[in-house]
């Protein structure tokens, strides 16, 4: 089999890719706003019996398969589908337990399930579950982590940062993922910027390095809950405008997150994210963790990491060869 279907199904979005089984190269992609949360809500409203749940979810993916067929001009019947992300959660396609950390960075030790093709959905499906510590969990980043590491590359003491709504910091030592911390940086920023008293004090715009830098400094100069209120007073007193406040708030929250890296003391840091978050996170890391080796993944590299991670796991399980 030369190709497979790679599905990254998150809480708020769904991405399906046609990929090469040799090197994981992405050949085509289809996206949908039908994330797991929305699909679960639709499932609850459907009134269908529990034994119809899997088919309901797979119909969502099947629509994207048809879209990929239209893009590529070829039939994709029979290709293996690999699912990671929230697909294995309690509101997902199938509820799988988390794997316990540590686990090997080659994917050994993760929890998976295989569903054979049938008349309803003509693709074998491999579902990859998430991982947990005693106090934290992730779904999707464990697969992306595996795809970030070149085969046979030793990992001694490195931190992998996956920014987002819930930013994940994964510590890898001696070729094992041993630590995990989640920071609600993106969600807290969104709540403050759109649903709090600060919403009229901030306005998005081109990255403002000075305002962001002031936020980084203030993130360590006092109580964060107090510092956040300065977003309002800065506007009231004419110290800064809405655009500057937006990036000051971003600096406060990202700075609070990055400041915590000192507790892990990695030898190297890997930043894995898209364009929107790369500049602020890279700026924060350069300013707050100087002297550390920093590797920054491009958007394409970050996207490809999930696909490569899925491919590595599938080959280890002999699902793909």
C-alpha cells in the first residue's frame, strides 16, 4: 500500500490528509470545522442507538475522503485510516484509556485500537490514544512528538513545546517521554480578550515586540492576577492603546508559561507550532531562556510531524509496511 489516510481530529477542527507510506509526505489535505466537540453534540442530538455511534463519526470522515478524491482525481477505497487526537476520548469515535508515562519516543507503549473495514466504512482504522502522568493528560501531542524526532536520534534531555489553546510541554529524557505539563495559555488569553472587562481594552494587530516584551518582564515582577488588570489601567490612563495592550496581555500570559521552564532545566528546547504563535513564543524563549539550544519547527514541519508520528506507530504495529 503506497498511501494512507492521516486524520488529526481535535476538539474544534478536523484535518484529513492523503500521505505517502514511505516517507509520510502529505499529498493532499481536506479540513472541516466538525471537531470532536461539535460532532459529539450532533451525535447526542441524533437520537441514534449507541451501536451506531462509530458509523456516525465515520460518516464525517467519509465526507472528507470524498473531498480528497475530488482533489486528487483518484479513488481512495481500501486505504488505511489512522486517527489521533480527541478521536480516542470519551466524546470521540471510541473511548480508549490513556497510556501511562513514561513511553518510548519511538511510540512503543502507547495504547491503540484497530477497527476492521466493513460495509459501512471501507477502510481499516487505527486509533491512537493519548498519554497521562499522575496529574496531566494529552491527546494528539504524543503522536506529534514521535514525528518530531528523527529515527535513531538520541534524545538525552529535551523539552518539546506545543503551543495552542492548551499549551503542552513534554520533557523527553534518555529516549523516553517522562514529563508533561499543560498550560491553559491560549484559552485564558481568549477568555480575557473576548469575555472579560478587558475586552474593550485590547485589539489584535501586527506583533508589537515592545509591548510584548513589557508583558514578559511584568509576568515575573508581581502577582499575575494583579498584573493582568494593568491592561485596563494602561488604557484608562493613556499609557498604551488597545493594540499595545493586546500584545502586553499576550506577553504576560506566555511569559508566565515560559517562566516555568526553569523547573525542568532541559539541555535543548523544541518549539512546534504554526505561524500565528511562532514569533511570540520564539521571542519569549530567546528572552527568558537564553543559552539553551532552540530548534524551531516551521508550520509545514509541525503539520508533517503528526503524519510521521502516525506512520511510525503504524509501522511498528505492522499495520503499514
